[in-house]
C-alpha cells in the first residue's frame, strides 16, 4: 500500500556537517542536530568564531570537529572532507548552509561580487556534494539539506546573482534527487529549505513584501529543521512563500507583476544594506 507520509528522519548518533556553522543560522542548525544526539562537524571561514562555538558546544557535552574551510575553493573542500573521514568519521547528513548576498543594481554590482555569490551559494554545493555523496551511496544511507530561498523561484529586482544561485540550488537538488532514484540509491534523502527574508543581518535594509513577515533566525531554523525531521522534501516559509509559485503559475505574467508591485515584492531589496561594515 502506498504511504502518503514520510518516516521521521533519525539523527541520533549520526555525523552532521554544517557549512557556515560557526554562527548565525548555521550555528542554529548545528544546535538543533546536537540537541537530538547528532555528532557535529562545523565548517566556516571564521576560525575565531569556530573556536568559540566549539568551546560552547563542548561545554554542553556535544561532540564537535571544526575546520576552517572556504567552501568556494574546490581543492580545500576535498582536502577537508578527507580529513573529516580520517579523524571524525563518515558524514551522514550534509547541511549546505553557507551563503552570501549580493544586492544592488545589476550593472553597478562589481563582477567579483557577482562571481562570489554564484561560487558560494551554488558551486560550493556541488563540491561538498561530490565530496560526501559517495560515502552515503557506499553506506546506502544519507541526507543532504540544501538552503535555497523564496528567491529560488521568483525573480527579485536588485539581487539577480542571488536569485540565479538559489534557482540553481533548486535545480541541482531536484536533478540529484531523481538521479539517485534512477540509479537505485533509495537510501539517499534530499531536503531543500526555501525561506523568505530572515533577520540575520544579511538582509539589513530589506523590506519584506506584505503578508510576508521577516522571520527570526530561530523561527526559520525551527521550521526548517522540523520539516526535515518529518521527511519533507521542499520546505517553504512563511505561508506566502508556499502560495507564490501557484499564483505565478496561474496568473498571466503582467497580472502577476502587478500583484508583486502591490505587495511590494519588486521593491523589497531597493534599500538593502547587508551586514554592518
């Protein structure tokens, strides 16, 4: 008999690697997993923040292994992955959380910033997946959580490179999910999290569209983590993010554009400033 519900994903005793895990949403992802009994591997570019987070987690009795890694650098990802396998064990759950935002008028945004956004928000997911997916296939089990965005399925003026990367995350995840199924690797699970604006500092100055409240990091991770544990594949938050794809599919483009204007979706990033400093 076909079941319409997914079994709850087990994390106790599993090794969970979180990119961008030293602070912000990455740290919250790590805390959620550790609280449920997972063993942690944290990657981040900020070595000092990693030390502080690791000390905090160990004081709470949580096993953690940290590495300073720039996930946009393919060779560094592969080298760090090999070290994880040798010193801490195989990775069961990969959380591709690390990300940056480049916003502003497209023609005024520096080429280097556009390139960095694609490299960190999309290309890095390919390198981490290539590093850890073979081990999951060998064991016949594993899970990959990719962080996309509401900007992964609707264009947002003033952030085309971010939209491009997050659209790419959705396509990458869907293609891999189907490829694993076609190849018979049924034990590999995928989850893609698509929140709207989250108050992390990355979106400082942005004004969320009407009826789409700015989520606190804690709210976002609580919903994303619970969705993952329940076996969900695509998680969209808050409610209007769930509704938007249907509206876009049903409404003619000029009407959908008008609705977006009325809800201030097209101007939400006009005053973006990003992180202080």
